[in-house]
C-alpha cells in the first residue's frame, strides 16, 4: 500500500512539473510577444507624435501593455519559485493581482466609472496590500529565521 502511495506521489509530482514547464515556456513566449507589442506601440508613438491621432490614447495603450507584461513576469516568478522552493509564494501571487487591478484602475481614467465601483477597486487594492504585508510578516521563512534566535 505504501508503494502505491509513493508511486502515485511521484507520478503526480512528475506530471505537475511537466505541465508547469510547459506553462513556463508559454509565459516566456507571452513576455516576448508583450515586449514586441510594447516596442510596436513605442514606434507608433514616435511616428504619430505630430499627427492628428490621439496621443493620449496611444500612451494609454502603452501603459496598459507594460503593466500586463509585468503581470506575466510576476506569474513567471511564481512558477519559478515553485520549482526552486517546492511551494508557491503568496507574495508573488498578490503582486500579480495588484498589477492587474492597478491596470484596471488605470482604465478607469479613460472612461466614466461610478464612484461605487472606484471605491470597491480602491478597497480591493488596500485589502491586497494588507494581505501582502501579513504574508511577509508571517512567512514560513521568517519563522525559520526567528526560531534560530
């Protein structure tokens, strides 16, 4: 019976690592495409700086693209941390969610949003910041360091 549990554990770990390796490759491709898209947007800004196109709209797209690339980089860091430490770091996940929420809030600047929705978004950011502070304060690594004192 113990042999079956050990075998299924090894199979599960192997399948998870294989799937996460594929995910890492896809994330790297996504980062590459995101950087390429940002470069195209930069060239567009340089070309359209004096044209009749809305410069503000082009800059908005550029900022949103950069923030989304950073969110994908945070996902990459999360998967990489799982490979190196065997656990998922909550702070990386919270950082990713914060980047996505901040990107959404940036979109609020360019469209009319009611005050309640804006208040909820701000409350979400504050709550995520609180959870991030608690995750750092009560992390397993910090407990290990304090146990040695």
